[in-house]
């Protein structure tokens, strides 16, 4: 059974460092992209970026480029989303999602994690 | 960036009636070499992550009831629920994966 299990809720202060995780199981981790998607309270879905663990090909939305870092550790089948200095506006639910690959590019998101709620407040 | 525009923002449909959601892309998302439309539809219920309904615009994901259908090509796409059930109350999103950045529509809220 394919599963993406995300790290739990985080409550942080502005300026702090944070890394959240997404552990894949039930499939070959390096055969699929892992994407990160933001959902602010009461709002829609925004694509943050994506990584292909096999070769670490990483792509970011221009809206998030330079603000976050996406990485993966294939030895523990886990992808990460990291902030070096959080802002209050980063408060949201962040989902990871798996995407099949075709022609070296990601496709639709066929499995989703349960989401990690991040709250940033002074 | 490819902009995905959904309409309407919300709709109320009686049980058993048809619901139609539209999604328009700012440029064609059909890849000429394989003739596939790089469009997916997702359903999100309150407190849950999104769930994949359709990919390649009209390929139904396993387990999705056949009252749901996806259609369209090029820049104009439609998600139809032929006979709305109570469990279909949700927000529906379209998404293009033709190129980066991958982009979502704003969502359509379906209510009874």
C-alpha cells in the first residue's frame, strides 16, 4: 500500500528554522517525483516545488524560489521542505504528493500525504 | 506561467441533479507528440488532503465512481457529476502539469 506520512504540526516563531518531512513507503521511492503544495487557511492549492529523488532534479515555483529548500534522503525514503527563516505568512497546511514521471517531467499527483500544519506567530 | 481559471466559484445542486465545473487554461496544454492533455482534477473534502479524480483530462482514477466524468481538450475542460450524491460535497480543483510551474485552478465549491 502506497503511503506518504508527513511530520506533525509545528508551532514556531518568526525567524526560526524549520524542516518538515514526508516519508514514502509501499513503492520504489526513486521512481516518482515528490511535490510540495501549500494551502493557506480557507484558500486554494499552490504548488511550491518538486523533486525527483533518483537524480535530485528539483524545480520551484517562482513564488517560492529562494524562500524554501526541497531535498530528499533516498536511504530513508523521505523528502523534506525547509525554511531557514520563517515568516508569519508561511502559516499554512503543507501537503506532499507523489507524481509519476514521463518524458523526464512530473505528471499528476496520484497520492497525497495527510498534510503538516505550520503556525508561525510571535 | 499557465493560468488555470475555474468557473463557477461555487454551485449548489440538488441531490440527483447534474453538476458541471469548467476549467480554462491560458494556453493549450495538449502535447502534440502524444496528443495528451496535461490536466488533472482533484476533489478535496473538509479536513482532508486532495484526492485525484482524473488525469490526462479524462482518465478516471481507480475507485472513482462513474457518475464523475472528465472531458475537454486544448484549453477548455469540464468535470461533470451526473447525479450528485451527498458525499460529493467538496471543493474541486483542476491542475495543469504541461509545464513548470505546475498550476492549480482556484477551486469550485460544490454544495447541496
